[in-house]
C-alpha cells in the first residue's frame, strides 16, 4: 500500500451504499450516481475472509460535486481481489496492495 496517499473518505453528505444480493447481483449508490453489476466470493474455512470479485459494473455518469470519489470506486472495482469481515465492517482489498475499501455493515430494510 502506498502510505503517501493516506486515507480517503467521502464527505458525510455524500451517500455511498452497497447492497450485495444473495443472487450474486450488487447495487451501489455512489453519491449522485448508481451502479449495478455482479459479485462473487469464495470463503476461507473461517468464512470471515476469502477471495472476492466484482463483474463489470454499469454506472450512471452524473456530475457529482467534487471530490468525485464515485468514479474511483467504479474504476477500482475491477481490482478487488479479497474480503475480510471484522467488527461490523467489510474490507475489500485491491490487487497488488493498491488499497482497501472499508464498508460499514447495516441491517437490511
């Protein structure tokens, strides 16, 4: 991981949610944009980690207020290779130690 980049966080007013559906589809709200696609995983023996990947994501292209973190999430989705579930968070690791996306889990509506 390149520590010179540091930690990037969306603004509190931006809405970023990800729903991983049991049928292998994913729906994302990324600030003012949306994305849909597929996902898959292979769990380790413990079940709290393993391999993870997204299929191609179809995303809207509205011009959200800067910074445009939404574009980065869609671009990086093809490089997600692993996951870890810990302390109510889903950590998605990018290949070649390029970074980790952290999503807080919530209960379904």
